[in-house]
């Protein structure tokens, strides 16, 4: 093969260069390979651009922030299946009002006479929109020995205040307001509306705020006891999410143990903020998402959340090229195998010795997979993360019964994420403390399958702060007060 060249506009004789055929073939082959690679990268770039645009559009659809995407093609039909007996409410155990419903004088269809054939019963359960106003005539006196003022107190009272604070909300109204605001996520304004629409009870948002703060002060001993229980628990699932205080980003931390759930709102998400709940010397099992600050708990055993790793692998596989997807596919298969191994052991399909043998093979295969050198940048990041998490990936196999994910902590945070979307957070740190105390009490009630309503009412009826029966081994609801008489609430 030869080629000729001559400067344009020049009268110099043209020179001819010879190129070997092998070199020309290699250049043409390389050119074709690069063209194919360029075309593939263009297609991948276009696909990623479309996915990014779809994700950006979905993030701005506030009408359905928790949408799961398109409905399934094989979704089940709504309603009951054919042949199923129609469900009905259970018959009430008592009747408060009886109403006789006689026949009409004439048929409503044709106007003919109507003949009596018998009676049927129908029940109706209704709520009564009624506000009760109590007046307490309190006898006042003075001690002849110390000269201090003494006044009477009824069990239905929630405060000793008179004169300026003599008009108060009842304990059941405040308990309902606390559940609506702190557990169900209604804002103070909507809680105010619910009390007005449902019971004709008019109250200001500021009044509700101060009343909930007083309730939190009554529940403070219970909150501190729940913190102690969390620090002594065998395991804790931990997580955190953003939370606003006064419009500034702070962090809502949660620790879920076997028996209690504790929340704390702090100005950061590091180790110093986490020890507020668990303490520096926590020595149990800590299940978390692999965030680096959790590993500063030096005395505890860790379990990194496998669900987070599986979700990360799934996202990588979705956007990676076939060759790059091989590494996350291998990691995904190993993690799923470990979960299947746990299930088989719990179901009695394999013995403890078989579990240990299979676990050893699984860990050896993981080590071989991590020994490979990844060229893809995303794969290298995943490999470095797994190298760090390697000692704590299979703690749930070493200790059967331990959870492999921090799903419990995420469940505890989910209502607060919804609440944050509704009314943002707290305006002051005092409100944030009320939030963390009441959240801990209400969520622990749910966790222990106990009704929070009578417990909040008992808090308000007590003349001093008291310990609720949410603390394992603690005082009963009606037990002696923890604070001395006359202590500020």
C-alpha cells in the first residue's frame, strides 16, 4: 500500500510513502472497534439521560411522594373473591339507646296497605360530639405550723393552678391531642381543627404546644429510664434522618431494642450525638447501615445492614455494562445465599454444624471475590466498602436470632419522615425535646402492644412526675412519684 503527499500550491515533485498492509489492517480494525465503542457509549449515555430525567420528574411530583411506580400488570382485582362470606362488624355488647321503627301506613312503592310480619334488629355505633365542662370548687387553707398555703386536689385535676391558669384542658383531650400530633403526625393546626370539629373544643395552637410540653416534663423520668434500658439491651437497631429545628437542618436519631424505642434530636449525626442514647460503653450488638460513625462504638459487636448492600448492588446492576455488572451480581448472590442459609437453619433444615460449614465456604468465596481487581470506579467503591465491612457482614450467622438488617430502625423513622413532609419539624429546641420524649413513649407503647391513651391520662392526673409501666422491671403506672413533692414540672 502506498500514499502520496505534496504541499498544496507547491510545484515540488510529489513524494510517495509506502504503508505496510498489516499496519493498515490493524488501523482499520482499531478504527472499527472505536466506532463500535463510541456507538455503545452514545446509547448508554442516552439511556442514562432518560433515566435521570425521569428521576428528576418523579422527585418533583409532590402529589404522590411515596409512589412505587407503575401498577403491576398482573395486579389482583380489588374487593372480595367470589364465595367469600361478607364481613360484618361484631354485635355490640351493650345498647345505650333503643329506637322503635314502625312500619309506614302505606307501601312506598304502590300505596297499598302493609301487613306486619315481624321485627329485625339493626345496630349503630356513633360518637357523641359533646364537650364536658367541669368546675372544681377548691378549698384553700394555711398550715398552722409552717404557714404555707394548702389546697385540696381531686383525682380528676391535672394542675393546681388557679386564677390566671384556672381554665384548662382535660386529661383525655390532651392525651388525644398528643396522639394526633406526635403519633399520627398531624400539625398543631390540624390537631386544633380535629378537636374543634370532633368535640366542639376550641383551643389555640400555642395552648396545645404548652400543654404538650407539660406532658413531656411529666414523662421525663420514663424517657430517662427508656434510655437506660436501651443501653443495657442485648441489641439495638440504629438509624438517623434529617430533622428541622428552627428551620435549620438537625438530625433525628433512633435506637430500637427488644423492648423499647428511644428517639433523640441532636445537631449532628456523628458519634458524639449517637452516644446520647447508647452511651460510650455500649457492649451489645449494634445493627446499622454501615455509617462510619457507628464503628466508633469500640466495645460492641456490629452487624451491617444487608438490605442496604442488596439495594446498592441492584442499582449498580441496573446501570452498569454487562462486564461491570459481574461484580455486583456476584456480591448480590453471596448476600442472598447468606440470608437463605439463615432461613434454612431457623426452619431446622440444616444443623448447627452444617451452618458453620456452609458459612465457612461462603466467607471463603466472598474473600476470593474481593481479591479481584475492579477496573470500574463504582465497583472499586463497593469493593472498598465491603473490605471495611467484611468482619461484620455475617454476624447474624455467628449469632442466630440476630437481625441481618436495621429494618426496625427504618420502620421507626418512617412515620417521622412523613411528619417532616407535613409540618417540617420543630421551631425551638424545647419543642424538639418534647418531640423526642413523647415519640419515645408513644412508640414504645406501640412496640409493647400497650394502649397509650390511659397512660397519658395517668401522667396528667398525677400531681408529680411518675414512671410509666413501659420500663421492664420498673414501677407500675400507679407507683410512687420519682420527684419529691413541690418539684417543678
